[in-house]
C-alpha cells in the first residue's frame, strides 16, 4: 500500500504544534489574573511601612489590581482571544482523537462500516454499496474517492479471501507483512478537488503573508533593543552626550533624550506647550542651561526637574502620566549610562550617574539636604536639626543619634514621629571591609601579572541575623525598588577597574573584584560602595597594593617526567612523520651513492635516536610548510630574529 493521508496523525501533529503556544500562553494569562486579583501586597510592592508610603501603595494597587487593569491592556485582550480560539481548536482535535484514537490502522470492518460479527452476505452487500459509492467512474478526478475505493476492495478481500484474512490477522495488512508502514499526517480533505482553491489561498496566506510578517515584526522589534531592554538609539545618544567630565546636574537632559521617550514627550498641542513653559519658570533656576533646544528634550528635562524638586502638585494628569512613564524606565536607563561610562573608562561620570539614580529614587536634587529623605521633613525641620548642640547635617549623623534625642520632631504628631523613627530603622547602616589576596597558597605576596582578588564584605548592621533587606523607602518614587549597592574600584587617575551592582539582600554580602597585578611598585586604588537609592550613605575607602618583582621568585624546576612529555611529538607531528618516512626511503637510497663518493675516507658516525627524531621533525615541518605554499625559510635563526624585532617594537 502507498502513502495515505491520515486524519488521526494530523490531529496529533496539530495538537502538538498548538500546545507550544497554548500552554505557555495560559500560564502567562493565569499569572496576570493572579497578580491582578489575588496577589498579596508584598508581591506587587504595595507595602506601606509609614504613612508617607500609603499614597504610593494605594497607587500601586490601583495600577496593578482589578479587572479594569486587565481589560485596559490591548495586548492582554488580544492574547486571551487568540488563546481561547486555539484552545477551542485543541478541544475539537481531542474530541476527534477520542472517536478515532488510532493512527491509520487497516480495519476492514470500519472501512465497510459493518459489525465484526457480520456474515458473508452482509459483507458482500456492504462492499457493493461502498464500491459503487467510491467508484472512479462516478468520481472522476477525485483522488480521495479513488484511494477509498482501493481500501474498500482491500477490506473485502481481507474478509473473504482466506490468505488475505490470515495476513490481516497476523500483520494487520491483507497483502502480508510490510517492511514499513508510513502515513502522511495531513487531513484527507486536502485530497478533495473541491477544496483546492481554498487550500491554495490558505497556503499563500500563511506562507507569503503571515510568516514573513511575523518574522519582520519580530526582527524589527528585537533589532531596536540591546542590553537591559534599552534601545540602541538610547545607547548611541548616551555615548554622544556623556563624557568623562559630565556632572550630575547635566544628566537630566541626557536622560530626557532617551529614545524610549521621544514619541511620548513630543508636545502635541498648544496647551501642552504652554504648560511646559509654565513649569519651566518654576524650575529654571535649578536647571543647567540646555545644550540642545529641542521640544522633546525640553519637556522631558522640565518634567524630571519638577519631580526632583518636588513640584509636581500642579502638573496636569497627562503631564503626570508622561512623568511616571519616564520614571518607570529610570532604573534600566541609569544602568545603561553607567555601562557606557564603564566601556569608555569614565570613572567620575559613572559615580555621577549613580548619584543621579539616588536623586531619582528620593525625589531630591544636588543642593538638597540629605535629611529630606525622612518622611514629613521640610526645610524647617532640616534647619532645626542642623542647629545647636547635638545637631546633624548628614543622614549618617542623624541615624547615630538616639531616637529620644532626635531633633526636628517637635511640631510633628505622634504618627509622624513614629514614621520618622520607623524610616530610620529602614535606612541601611552598612560596614565595609576589604581584603587583597591571590589564589597562591605558597606565597601571600602579590607579584606582577598575578590575578589579584579584592574581596569586599558589606555588612548590613541594622539587620538582625537571618533577615534580608526589603524595598527601599522612597515614597515619592511611584514604583517599588529593591535595595542594592554599587561597588566601584578605580585608579587615582580616574580609570575604572570594576563597576558592578550587588543585588544580594543578605545581611552579609561578599563581592570579589579580580584584575591583573600591575608592574612592580606601591599602588593605591579608590573603592566606593554606593547605594542605588539612598543619598548620603556611600562609603569610600583606599585599597593599597604592593606589586613585587616576579624575578625574585624561586626558579621553577620542571619535573623530568614533564620534560620528557614536552619532547614527545604531537599527534599531528606523528602523522607527518609517518608520511615523511615513506617519502624519504627512496631519497635515502638515491643519495647513498653520492654520499659514499663525496665522503670517502671520512669517518662515518651513526646518528643518535634524539638526532634522528629532530631531523624527522624538521623534515616534516618543511614538507608541511611547502604544502601550505610557505616560501619562508624554516631556519630557527629567522624565527629568533623576528621575535627579537617584535620585542624591540614592544
């Protein structure tokens, strides 16, 4: 029997292919539904540890919970519709498989549509009926009917002929044992000539339209984004606008020019332009003079400064939405700027970018007091804290003061005082220790060219044993943010050795910086441990390193066994030697006579095994060079001369 189209096999194939989309899609849908309807406050970051965070927590709940959140997402709705349609198709395929669970087995009773206990008379009657129904003369050009007519004839033969019946009962086929039975996993409707136009149209639609469109869409979207899901145009803009002397006050303009904001920040109406001009009048004194006068940059720069200066109360709902849209990308874009600085070796700029990330988290700007990070603190409370005995100008100083002696709480309610004390317990108090070492167990010294490790140990002293750091206390930042620390190491000349973000929330965190030891001498490196979200908690230390002269190390003695292994030819050389020996036999015979004539009377010395091996290796190398078209000499002196020249150049 030839290849046949098999509905059951097609159902299995189609069900398998659809499951690759349906199963992951349902997982995503259920996760979205769980997050919108059943997720706990901690899971979505809606944690209100102080009354100042209650407003933020409510906004997070409103933006992430409820049926309305799901229905407001067009992508979610489209995905649900497609998933439901494909799920319905899967249910239909399963129902078809349940009624015909086997893949295209030859069953004469099902083909003739008779009972397995049918008598010969019933078999003959069914055969006549089916053969007339699918006869090629009644179905001209119908390949499906022709295939069915052959199957009907085979089924009748299997039930009436003893030999054919024995073959069918033993091998499942009236023709006897088959070497290989293969069916095509495609539906039989493809054989129906009445469907060929529709099939051709669907084929063209899928192969010519849908698949190329999907590939184009995927490529066009993926080609826009690089690391951290930041657009390549944004990286290009950062590379253009940042430099090693960039100050923190000019970074908002760079941030505002990110490609992610360009469409959204383009003013679309006169009223929007008037609003931006009005806001600019309130923040102009704190802005650096713009380098580029473009509407997109101006709008983004003004909105960012209104947030940093905490002057967002008068923003319109649309302007507030645009501002939150920019703040949503602030973490990834700040890291992108830091990566640009790292690639360009701009240490000072990298530190300023990290400082900008701190200001963005706390809605503060360069000249603001660190104490404004505390809830309910205004300029009045800050002035009160800075005056008199026991005053504090920095956050570290304020945290060291006992709770009962903290200033700035006189005019606050009991709830507000509790918020300040609670916030002080949340703000991290860290200790930093460093250790310089190498992996050499025999010698603790550091020699030129060694792989040096600087182990930085960060201890969160405000946490108890077994506790972990949670979300940052940042009531003005509209999104939850996890605590992390940037560990930066650089030279006194401003060159970066390492910039890495440590996200481990454990109480004690160890981070290693690895680099090659410099030339002989004494060195001092700057090490910063900077918060990703709090202002004024950074620590700076000096890492000292003494690099020793490697020539003072004891001479390395090669073990005799290792030396013998070095003298052994490689596998490639052994293969060449085998060919060389065959080629050189005839050459040696021809040259024997000449050597005898030219060297009569001279003493003949037999070559040692080492000398013979050396000659064979030299001959093998020459043949390999000749085969590769190398016209240079293989003399060792040439190699030494080239190496000497290269050393002089270096």
